[in-house]
C-alpha cells in the first residue's frame, strides 16, 4: 500500500515497509509504505497548491462533490467493509455499521452552505454594520487509529474539505487500505486532485506533520500518551489541535434497573469489535447487592457468543488486530487473576478451527475487581469486562470522577431523580441514560473530559466546523464622504 498524493499512488520506493496482517489467520496479507519527513513534505506541498483553488469553490459546488462522495461510499459499502474486516478483524456486519456511521458525518458536512453561515448585526453604531464570516485554515491533517479505519477519517475529512481546506490523512499502518480507498472515492466524486491525500507511516510521519509549518491544524484520535504528545508538539509549533485520547468507560447498574436490559447492554458494549472501541464499556459497576444477579445474566449471554473469523456468517466477535495486542490484553487478564480478582470467564482458552494462528481472545469477564488493579486502572482495549461492586450511586460516581479518564459513562435505572443527579455530577463528556454507548449524533460534538481529550474541541458537529475554520469579523460603514471628520476618541 503506497501513499496517495495528488490524485495518484506514489511510485517511488519508500524508506521502509511494514507488514499488514490478516488477524483472523495470523498471516501477512500485504505491506504498507512507511513515510518519512520527505513524504510528508511532498503531500503537504501538493495539498497547499490544491487548497488555494478549492477554497474559491462555491459552497454549492463543494456540496455537490460531497453528495456524490456519499453516493459512492454507499455504493462501495461492502467493499469498504471487506477492507476493514480483512485488516482489522471486526465482523463484516460491524464493519458495515462503521461505514454507515462515517456516512452520517459526511451527510452532516453536506449541509455546509447552512453550517458556514455567519452572524450579522446592523447599526452597531450609526451607519455601521458588523458581521462575521468563517474561512478555511489551509492544509489540515488527520491522524487516525486502527480501530475505525473508515469512520474516524470520516469524522474529519468531509468537514475539513467542506470548509474549504485540503486534507492530509495519516491512517494507522495496521489497517491502511481503507484510507486510500476513501481518497480514491473522493477523487472519483469530483474532488480536485491534491485536496485529499494519504501518507502512511509511523512516528516519523506523525512528527513530521506536527512540525510542518504549512500544516495549520491537526486532528487526532488514539491513546492518551500519544494524544498528549500530539497536543503538546503541535501546539508548540503554533497549530490548532484536537487530540482525543483513551478511555475507561463505566456502566453503572442500580438495583431498580431492568437487569436483562442492562446485561444485554453490557455484553454488546463490552465485546463489540472485540472491545477495540474508545467508547466500549470496560467496567460494570453493580450497586447495592445487584452484583450476583447481574453476573449470572452476563455469563449466560457470554456463553452464547461466537468468536471466529469476522468474514464468517454468524460470528459475533472477531480477532484482535495484531499478535502484540493479543499478548498485551492477555497479560492484563493474567494480572487481574494474579491480583486476586475472580476470573469468571477466561477468553484466552478460545480455539477457532482452521484459524489456529489467528489473534483470538474470546469475551472475558473478571469479577470482584478492585480500583487498585491494573485491569481497572489501565485502558485494556480488548474484550475484557471488569466488574466492581459498590454500595451506592454516590460511591460509583466518586469512583468514576476520581479516575484519569472522562470519555463516556452510562447509567441503567428506572429512577429519573437518580438519573438527573448522575448526569449533573459525573465528570465525563458523553453520558448515557439507559443507553450503553452514548456516541452523539453528528450534529452534536464527540469528545470527553480530563485525559480523554486534549484541546477544547471535540470531533464533528459544530465543534468540527469551528475547528476547521477561523472566524473573521468585519465592521463596515458606507457613508457619504462629507459625513466624516477627525475624531480621536475611542470608538463607541
């Protein structure tokens, strides 16, 4: 997989290549170019040249390109899903849902003629009007994670491009193919060559984007340590930054909750996409003696799940993305057991016939976890659900508020008073009430608190429009020249 710059795949040999794996088979399925500062510089130069003309395109013209882009992605949904499953491992059904979620943001961005409307105030002084306009930044970059190789680039690229910017995508080297295909479809939709470019690589490519003087803004989604590095480095170079980091999302179950609904929600949210979602629920908090009944329901549901190749019909959960990631997640499971937690369901024992070398870990449930255990404190990013037991909702909220992350959190209850108090006091950017994964729709922003977000801007929604544009305020007066005079007072 080569870089895609200026509407074409690069031909020059890169400094290095990395293997891309089929995680279900555990075998190498391809390779991807690892770009250096030179590759980044070439992509940014091409983007800068293309952006000047694209910024002059009418809003209606940009909208037409986006509408055609949406149509082409809808037509290519199965193809994109196949690329995702082949390199990430999630089931085809989950991959199609990911494409649909990306499409939702693109459809939001297609409303750009309305979204870029400014404000106007007449007669702020006699004969003086003031109004605001939003203009593109220039060249902007997106650095995206392996877990959503279609959706997360679609959080960024359609809005950035609709606002008149040129976009440089640096996708994960673990599953690079979907990023190139998106850029190809954008070109086919009528986007001028050079407006959407893809540079592959690792840390060297990332650091080159963060330091390049012609990159005006960087949008990032990934782990907290890298998000902090991206934020600090890009800000030091004078760039606008939105950097979404890690998470440790809790779902609290009160004694009055519908336990069957809560168990369904926990299993779905913890094990979907093998737990490799920043909004996955990784901690179940049972309140007031409800733990045993909840655990029984969880085990019954886990036992019915199928872990296999994501291409296979009927598979509920596919493999993890790499062998290294499998070892890391398995290590956390062992650490929890060694620390005294109750390993109720051990997914390390799974065997998938015909896929013995795949990177599989079945759904895992660990009960009686304590807040000092690494299985609780660290973001595991795998199909591991930890269960804690507390006496009250207040204790549960204190547990969440005392943690490092503040991405998403959910509460299952029938008590509206408790729910209102919870949403008011919990320290998280996205809150679900009887909703397991509170991902906002595209016209509300996506973003957490604390170490789950560096910067003051979330993804998409109004935050996306503001992030990818800068505001200009104009004060104008059209008065007869005879009406002017020298006046040294401060205007007012």
